[in-house]
């Protein structure tokens, strides 16, 4: 790269993005992901919300990351608790995803009627989850209106799909794509 090309790269705080916020969100909506419920707790009170921004980060040590709204309740609970768990929803989890994304619902309403157990961190692990990853907070990085939370994995569980067992509906993931919930289409075998 020549000196001139480098000189043409603006500093991040000098960037005026092209297009509208809606255009940006539309582009991001075309990145298909699974759907998770991130759970946490503080002094015996559980909380959780629907989170798409989750990924595996490192094997040694085992790290994952989630990105949470700075102003959301989940981030407030998590900051106090110092731990969180990621629950990967199965394809029947659409109602749960909607419930845990509904800002009008209390913590109690979100967990009502759900079967769960507590991880060693005290975080709720949903029994219906395809996989669970229980973590303590390693690091938090503020980024715009969100916070990237890096978790050190305490325990991870996987259901049948990952173990190569029978592919029952409960071991297929819920997908979020283009602002809609979707399922993976099964190939006939
Ligand atoms: C499919 C889907 C994915 C979402 N992913 C995220 C996410 O990655 N991070 C986030 O902060 N909020 C995400 N949300 C929004 C939160 O679930 C929603 O704002 C929720 O009400 C936050 O709850 P809280 O204020 O109790 O934390 C998502 C919502 C949906 C429907």
C-alpha cells in the first residue's frame, strides 16, 4: 500500500457511513444465525433475553462472546453477577425467542413455566436448549451502544445433533434470517 492510499483511510471517528440505519440493518439481517437466550442472575433473581450476537472465540482458553445492549436489563444483571449462560434454542423455540425479546415482559414472566436447572455459576440452563454454555465474565468491551462480553467457559453441554444421535425435531436449531424465524430444511435421505 502506498503512502497516499494509507492517507485516504479516514480515522474511525471521521467516518460518515453511506446509506441509512435501515440499510445497515437490512444488510446485517441477511447474516443467518442461530438464536440463543442469554441467562444470568443476581441475588437469587434470574433474568434473560434473546440474543443473536453470540459466537465461539477461543479454544485455549475456552472463550465465547456475546454482544448486549448497554442499556438492557440483561447487561445490568450480568454486570453485577459476573457470569452468564448461553442457551441455544431448538427449532421449536420461536415462542421463547419472542418472549425473551419482549421488553414489556418481566423476568418472572419470561421464565414462567420453563424447565431449567442451575449451572455451577447459578445461571439458569434451559432443559429444552440444544446446547448450553455456562461462563464467568473474562472481559467486557464497550462498543457503541452495545457491550461485547467475553465469557470464560465453565461448562458446555450438547444435545443429540452434536453427538451424532437421532435427528429429532428437538435437536435442530431455530434460525433467524431476514427479520424472520426459520428452520433448516432437512434433506431427504
Ligand atoms: C432474534 C433476536 C435477536 C436479538 N439479538 C440481540 C442481541 O444479540 N443483543 C441484544 O442486546 N439484544 C438482542 N435482541 C433484542 C433483545 O432480546 C430485546 O431488546 C430484549 O427485550 C432485551 O431484554 P432486556 O432489556 O431484559 O435485556 C434480539 C432480539 C431478537 C428478536
